[in-house]
C-alpha cells in the first residue's frame, strides 16, 4: 500500500514538472535545523539557474511545490527578457511545524544543500528572508548572492527592484500620456514591504499622489508621515477598486483573477509582485477592458539584474546602467502588442521564446 502511495506522489510531481517544462525538482530535509525545502530548476538553456529563496507559512507541501514551480518558470522568463545568461530557478523553505523561527543553523543547512547542486543553482533573499540570513548560508556555499555590502555582496535587491518598477512606470506613462513624468499621477500601491516602501519613497519624490494598503498598518503610517498631504491609506481589498492611473501590486501573486477583474478601476497595472495574473486568460480580459498590463517578470527584473552582475563580478554602476533597459524593453512590448493585436503578456512571452530558441540553436555548435 505504501509503495503504491509513493508511486502516485512521484507521478504527480513528474506531471507537474512536465506541465511547466521543468528540468529538476529537489527536496531537502535536515532534522536538527528544522529545514524542509524545495528547489526547482525550470530551464538552464541560458546558464545555471538563479532565483531567490522564499520562506513563508505554506498551508501544505503541495502549495509550496506549486509556488516554487510557478516562480522558477517566471525566473526563466525574467532572465531571458533581461538578457542575462542565467536560467530560471527558485527555492522555498517550509517552516518546520514545531518552530517557524529562523536560525543561523537553518541557513547554514540551506547553504550545504545549495552547494550540493554544484553550481546548477544560485540563490539569495526573497520573501520572508533577508540578506543577513544568507551570511550564514554563504559560510557553507559559494553559490549565495545578494549578501550585504559590508559582507562583500551587492546588497539589498529591493532597491534595484523598486528602481526597475519606477523605470517601467515612466515607460508606461510615456506610452499612455506622451510624457514619462509621474507628477500628479495617482498611484495605488498594494503591499508596503521592502520593495513597496522604497517605491513609495521614489514616487513621492517624483510628485505622485499615493494610495497605499498593507495588512501591517504601521508600515503604511510610516509612508504617510513622509508626506501626509500626498498619501492616503486604504484596505488591501478596497485598493483594487480605487480609481487611479497605476495599480501597483507589491505583495504576493495572483492578485488579478477572473472573478475580480471587473472591479478594477485603474488605467494600468505595473508592480513588483511575481505572478500577478492568476492565468493567461486574465491578460486577455485586461486588454478587453483597456487596462494596460506591464508583464511582472520584466518590470521587477531590477533585483535579478543586480545579483546577475554580482555573480559576473561587475560593478554596481554596471548593474544600474543595465537596469535602465526595462524602460526600453517595456515600450517594445507595448508596441509589439499593439501592432499584432495581442496581449502584453503574449508579446513579452514571444520575445522570451525567441531568445531561448536562438541561444539554444547557437549552443548546438560543437566546440571540440
């Protein structure tokens, strides 16, 4: 009976991998540190996989598996459209049922397990983890990125991610209004975490009017104190129905789904959250409602570019310069979608697929 159950689980996992086109899924467990983790490598056509390590309270192993598969696939798209030679990967940590506390030992175990993949996967901070956590992981593996600057890394990627979203927002304003200025634009930010808070500060400096929401009210109050006359606080549900120029999802994914699209009163959606659309159908429904959607894996690529440049031992200035491509590439996506009468998601996906096919063909050349 037990053998049959195990066989069923393995078939289920392989079916999930086949559906998304994944190359590898690896499960890790270390009893004394409490580590339970999954690494998914989606596609290594462009190079070794790169992706953050997320630690959130998943309801089940299946939910964690679904998340890591979807996120790693998104990283393949992000690397391809950002023109960096890395593949898509992701790691998720399932907090031990007896203790959800992070510890140095847990992250040292993370480092050992990442090291066991022998360079097929690089990782660093993501939701629920910090650059400081990975100082401990880096003691056990050389495949850790995004460490604090004082520890020799490139620092917090939330800064670069927020800057990339800002570049995308300027491009969207240019496309929609004929000017990249964000002064006076009404921007609704859902999620005032590391990226959302930094983006809010950048937008206030640009002269935007903000409507913000977060499950943690004190985070919103900090932003409101920066400019009380320019910041309004609402709830995480009401913000979706708020009339605005730009709706900016900066929390978890799946914020746009077929059951709530009719509620949206924004002119464009552009944010840092991964996998903002529940499915591809949502992109078509947004287009029907004339709501412009900036593909998330392009807009939030600033952090990826930073750590990719770190691995390649490029300067921070080089990373900042390369991140400016988000502006130009997003305009290219918008124009391609308009020209071919397709959704912006389809336009971006076509660009990704074309690059992967071209690089795969080039790498068929025998080098001897």
